[in-house]
């Protein structure tokens, strides 16, 4: 099993992330860290050297999907597990996920995710669908599994052969919606994605990178959403998504730095096409 994590200014949490994995107890697990143009790459190199784990370094911030693909290209395991560095999880838990997937013929599986307060987060559901199109709930409960159209990409496992047959993550998605796009392509090829309720991990969410604000994340999420609509729906629907997002930036309080947010959104749209 190969564990892949993409780091961007994440040295403040990486050492604890590596420690919790307990790699020394599981010789069949490898960890690959991909540093995506971090300012603190020197500390990340030190952590990787001390733990004797593989570190791939990019000179620029290449985004989650491209970084994950780089890690997957170096991976030797039959299963790939993509985990954000702010997720508290052990190799034992990840191996349990793989066992559940193999026993239930799943092509992608993630754990139940809880916050640091113990409250379970909703990390499953339907993929993005314009409101005027037919929608369904996007998931079905099946005992200890929740079969879903998409799950959170903060922690998920796929067979390496399946991931590679899909071409990995679409690198035109920089930060958000790349896992949703992957799950859609997986489903269209006959695959099944699920949450395994028997395995629970914890994360504060949004703590992987220092210096990244909620406003920045909100804008990048809009960029990913727009890219997804253009890719999987019509050009007109994509234009409607752009207009709707621009309107939100102009009126919603969280985008109080409106000029900065507008520039970021428009730059992200240009970058994605």
C-alpha cells in the first residue's frame, strides 16, 4: 500500500502526521510526500530524512491533483491512499479500508471523518449538478457502507491499476473538485465509491497549509466548481456558473476583499482552460 500526501507549507503538522501512521510497524506500507513549492521545504526535507521516507519536491505550487499524480507515478503499492497531512490516521486504519474495499468490490473507499470535537462530518453525496437538471440524493446506505457518487478526497483509497487506467487526477483542477471529477469518471466506467463507517479518522479540516485563508479557499472552490461544470455539462451552463460565482463574490460578506477575490477567481478560470 502506498500513502501519498501533498504538502504546501505543511511542515508544522507533517512530523505528527508521519508519527501517527506508525510506518515502522507496517513494512508493506510506504509514504510518499510531494512538496508543492512550499516556503518551508527545508523543514519538510528534514522530516522526510529523519523518517526515511520518499520526498518529491516541486519548485512551484502545482496543485493537489498534479502533485498527487506525481506521487502515484512513484508508488509501488497495489493500492494508493491519498491523505491530507492534517488527517489523523494510522496505517492500520488505512489497511482496514483496503480490506473493506476488497471484500465489498469497491473501487474507491474512504473512512468516516470526524472533527476534533468528535462530530461526524458529511463527506459523501452527489457530484455537482446544475439545479435545473434532475438530481438525486447521491448516496445509498448499505449496512456499514454508504455507497455514494462522491466522497471527500481528504482520505481515500483506490487500486493503483484503477487509478492509472483513469489517467489519474485531471490536472486542470488546481485545488478543489478534482476528486469529484475522478469519482464521476470512475462511476461512468462501472466503478463503485463508498464510505466505510467502520473506520473513523479525525481532522480539523483546512489545516494542511499555513497562510491559506478561508476567503482564498472559497474562491478556489468556485474555480474548481466552474471547471467541473464546463467539463461535464454544456458551455452555456458553464457561463451561467461564472456569472453566478461573480455575483456571489460581489455580495457575500466572506468576500469582503472583493477586488482581490475577483482577480483570484478570474485568474483561476484562465488557468483552468
